[in-house]
C-alpha cells in the first residue's frame, strides 16, 4: 500500500472518530433505552424484507448495465453485489467496488477496464437517480434544507449530457476525420477509451436504459422505505419524504473519507438533518444508529457467507489488492 493511501486511511479514521465524538457527545442512554425496548418488531421485520428487496433491485440495475456486453447469471451477480457491500464495510477505500470488478472480470472473461466501467456506470446512475428523487420528493414533501435546487438541476443536466455524449458518440467522434489518427498514434489510449465506453453500452439501447433506470428508482425507494420502517418502529413522526431526505443525507456522507462502514459520517449527517427538523437530539442520533447497525450486521454477515462460497475467487482478489 502506498504512503498516500495510508495517509488517506488515517485521515478517514480521524474524521470518523471526530464525527462519532461530535454525534454522541452528551448522548443520554437512559432516555433512549426505553425507546429501544419498545421497538415494534413488525416494522423491523419489514425493514429486513425491504433491505433484501433493495439489494435485489440494485443487482438488477447492474445486470441490465452488463446485459449488452454479456449474458450473466443473476444469482451469481447478486452474490457479487452483497460481497462488494460487505467488503466496503470491512476494508477502506471502497475496496468492495474493486472486488466486484475482479469477480465480474474473472467469472465472465471481461476485461478489468470494462468490468470497472460497468461499476462506474452503476454508481453514476445511482447518483443521477438519487439526486433526481431527492429533488422530486423534497418538492412534493415541501422540504427545505437550504439547498439551491436550481443549481443542482443545472449541474445534473450538464453532467447527464456529457455522460450521454461520451457513451453514445465517443466511438464516432474518435473515428471521425478530426480524430482518425488517434487509433494509429495512440492505440493504447484508444483501446482504453473503447473499453471504458463498452461498460456503458446500456446507454445505446433505449429499452435496456429504461429498465436500468427503473430498477434504480425502485431500488432507492426500497432504501427510503428502510428508513421509514425504522421510524415507524421507533414511533417517531418521520414521513416517507423526510425518510427519503435522510437517505440522501446518509449517502452524501459516504463521499467523505471515513473508516470502513462509514461509522460516524452516517450518524452525524442524518442526526444533523433531524435536529434541523426539531427532533430530540437523542432520538435524532438513535434513529441512524439503529439503521446503520442493523444494515451493517445483515450485509456483512451475508457477505461473509458468500465470500466463503466464492473463496477461490476472493483469494485471487485479495492477492491482487495487496499487489496494488
């Protein structure tokens, strides 16, 4: 591991510890313990079902992204997705995404660049869909967090146009008279660009792109339901649209360097939003903590089972990760 990576890892742990301290400072366990004892089991059960369905539709989205490249086994892809999420909970630097790339490349004879490109496209679409749903639901739910929504919409449009142009027209642009010499003078660069472009072939097929986006929309709505069900279990007045906003805040917090599992970042981001909505501080902290712990235990334990089932592949993955 490079010195730069080690420094970033220490920075992430430092940020997480600061945020954990800031979040749980003056946290009153005596107040929240009765709330924990009175959690409604029925809503916890629906939370686990919703989490399972969220991962299914997350996998389905990735499946449609890969489909123009290769016919893949959905159940195997589901295992890769869970393993990826589990490794992100255990290792720093979002190594789960790299592991997912290796698993896809090894099992389906796709180049690592193209495999990684499918993961990149998946994350890109996740961002577009989540931001889009946040804008829609915050409008419907009349939620104001002091965000300049017009600016977000403008940036979203500009990035969307850039992405579409790249994945749909880049090959035509490179083969045009203005750039025709690139493949001859810089064959490695040309080959790399084409491999990256191949990871986004779903953009060229309208019905596949529609199914990909639809899967993503359903996936994120199950994620919103997860938070909504925990709010119901705790008997706090958090409607569906505010639940969606807490998911957006939690996802945004994952972009900040942190320890594996995003502990501290997640609790801090959501608790600040809930305090802004005038919820009690202890309840505001307890709410994301319960969601985080339940999700972490469920995903990580499931990932460990699938890792055991795919141990030969992962031995190769970890060997390559160490070489990096």
